[in-house]
């Protein structure tokens, strides 16, 4: 029976096909897995750069491209026949000798690039000072070494990025900008999917290389697994190496804090970590976040991620406020009142919940009787907006033991006035970073960094966190900032814009409209009457993502909100309020994957970059 692995591009391309073609392709793949009569068979590709590449006829006029070694098949793409044959001839594949992961090369394009590099070659070349042994030691491909030796400028390396595997480009880019071999090694190590990989790497073992490449391949042993991969969102199935390493680690001896910018996959890591811990069955898992709306979103995503009902039931999803209310309600036999006579504030309820826990579980039982704690593991999303009292509560609901707290957040996306270092609330955490945004384009990332200021942001860690090291993996459209003479004209422009997006084929649930306050949200909903798209405040966009986002009313006097003048705020309070307003706009802007549209009537917000 064939062992079939699916590449991440295949489900996306399959979903874009016409329904009859898509149906025929899925049926063909099921037959291929079962190895029954009528199943597609691999056909050799004349002129292929890699003899292991073949095609499978999956539907009328469409073929899948596979990389084959004995009974192992890696399905890369599905394309119309002429394009499939061209793709199959153009690429070659290999195994990185350092990390053991699979690599794909656009060999045909590199062949065309080589003469251009020779023509532009200067007497002094970029990597002349580095010997072949050191370059090969970084896992650089031996057949490609003569090409790399022709490079004379950092711009040459940048131009090669789309044609090279990330494991080849990353160390070259470090060396090109003057980095050391040690720095290149560290950059390469970020692409290692697991810290547990041991043993020799066989460059001819395709199966082992695919198993080490969770972002590039997932094996489907049967029809059920195949259908799940083809139907599930990409984030459910394919994790980037850094995400996989954090989410699937065998265990952590201390609390873990993952800091990452917008679109780096923090929430995906939190979801997969919760699923991984629940799968081990050591005890109940609490996945906690900032608000109830985000908790509902995370719960729905867990339902998609986990198909085992027993494992799914081991994970509770809540926000910190409701957790405190629930603990007090269980202790007192009724829900505590939040309004009216006898009512308590959320802060008071959180303090009471902590007192209840200290009585019921004690402070010294973690090692003696950890089972008395309500949860065995706690995973925290949107950690930057958790208050000090809530942190003390989260510390108390889980024993101080291996894999107790796994925390993800970004101080630059804070929408509250909370600024607490975890060490100050008894949670000394080991820190990890996610520095590559997979949601934002480079153009959008540049825009939001300038909007946010790019400077340090306090919270979670001792000192401050900066965002200058964040990068993006792809190019895209620049954000559009449009000025109107009046609010009526701005709302008419909003409707025209959203109608054009729908006409482009963007699904309504992939479009969001945001505004700073509820009045503008209501105005947007009225202007978009009959169009089934979501309109939310900036704060309610937090934690969500969409293909296209329109933000309206980003004007002076609206963003930032005017500060109260009676009594006048002191300079320190004013600075904190303005930083919070800037963060709220930053969060709203970073919800877009492809297109961000910003509008205002009158003078634009002072936060908008020039």
C-alpha cells in the first residue's frame, strides 16, 4: 500500500477547483490510497530535474505532482495538465544534511539566474572569506555551491529568496549582511522542527525527511485522515518549525512564555499545546484568554482541531474573569452578584477566588498532592491583558509541576492598562520568541510597525519588548488610507469598497469592518445593510483574522479618544492612555491577511504614519 503525504499547497489548490473536478480528484486519491483497480498510477516526467518526480491523473484535465521514493509519495500540488507537467520538470528536491528536513528548489529558475550572476560578477565576491567546508557545514547544498560563489551583493541573495528552500536562504541571508557563522547557525536552528531529533540523517531517505517536516508534509494513512487534511484549515494541520517545536515539546520543567508579534502564530501554538497536553491524559487542561468572545472563538477552533471527543473534553476554555466567578460560585452555592446591593467588583471576586483556592488546596500541596488542584495544565492566550490578581489566580489553580503553565502574548498588542512582569507575580518563566509573521505581508508589517512606533513595550517580561526583529514571509499590497470630506461620503466609500471585495469573490466571513466606538459600528452596519459582513469595534477584532479589513473613522478626535479634561490627567497617565489607544489601533490593523483599508473624514488620526 502506498504511504501518501500531503503538502500544504494541495488542499488550498484543491478547494479552488470547480466542484466536479474537486470531487473526481478526491475520489481518485481515495482509490490511490487503497491501491484498487482504477486508481491513478504515477507517470514519469520527461526532462525532469529530479527523477523521483511523477504525476498522477486526478481528474479530467488535472494532474497531481508527486515526489516518489519506493512506496512513499509526497503530493505537492494539483494543476491543469500543462502546468502540472511544467511544475514537475522545473523543481528538484533534497534533504537538508543538518536538519534532515525536505527541501524544494526551483531548479529551472536558478539555471536562468546563473548567467546573470556571472555577468554581474565582480573581482570580490560576497562569500570569498568563507571556505567551502564552513558553507557546507551550514547545510548549504553542495551542487548549488558554485552558484552561491557567484554572489557579489546582499541584493543578489534577496533576489534568490523565492527560488531557494528556507533552510538554504536563512544562513545565506545572515552571512550576506555580515553575520558570523555562529549567527548563521542560530538562524538555521530556528527552522528545526523539534529539539528531540537524534541519530544520523540519510539524505536519500524521503520518508524520514518528510516526517521531520511538519510544515511541508502530513501523512494520511487512510480515507478518514485524508478527508480531514483536505477539509481542515491549514493551521490545524501544518505547523511552522518554530511553532511545532514549542507546541509539541515532550515537556517543560518550568513555566513557558512565548512572545510573538502579530501573525506569528501564538494562538495556534497555544491551541496545539493544549491539544498535546490533553492527549497525554495527565489531567484537566484550562485554556484561558482575555475575554469571553475570545474564549468562544478558541473553543470553536479546538472543536475543529481535536476529533477525539475524550481528548476534547479534557480541555476547558474560559476567560480569567469567568474563572474567578465560577470558583466563587462553586464555593458559595450561587453566582456572585456584580450589580445591585451586596454586589462585588470583579477585582474583589478574583481576590475571593484566590482565598477559596488557598483553603481548599493549600499552598504546599503541589508536590505532595498535585491532584487537589483544579487543573493539571494551564495554557494562557493574550497574556498581555491579564491583570496581576488574575495571574495569581492562574498560578493557584495549577500545581507547580512539569508542564504547569504555557503562556503566549505580545506586549505591543495590549488593550488594557495592565503592565505586569510574570516574575513579579510568582511565575518565573522560560522565554521563547516567535519572530516571523505568517499573516501579515511585509508591506503591512512595515506600516503597522511605523504606526505602533516600533519601540519597547513593557509587560510580561522584566524590562521591555521591542518589535524591530519581526519579519514577514511574503509581499503584498500596501495599506490604503483614504480621506473623505464628510462622514456620509466615508460611509458611502466603505460600501463601495466592500461591494468591490465581494465582487472579487472574497467570502463575506473573510471581510471585517472595524471602528473605534459603537456609534460608528452602528453607522457602518447601516451603510452595509444587505451585505453579510461583520462590523465590530477595534477591541472586538482582537484575536480574530480576516482576508480583508476596513477600518473607518480613524480621524483626529476619534482615534485616539479625547481624554477627560476635568480633572486634567497628569502627563504620565496621559502618555499611558495614548499608548493604549495606539495599541488598540495597531491590533485592529493587524487583523488583515491581504488588504487593509483605512478611512477618515476630516483630518486623519495622528497615529497614522505619513
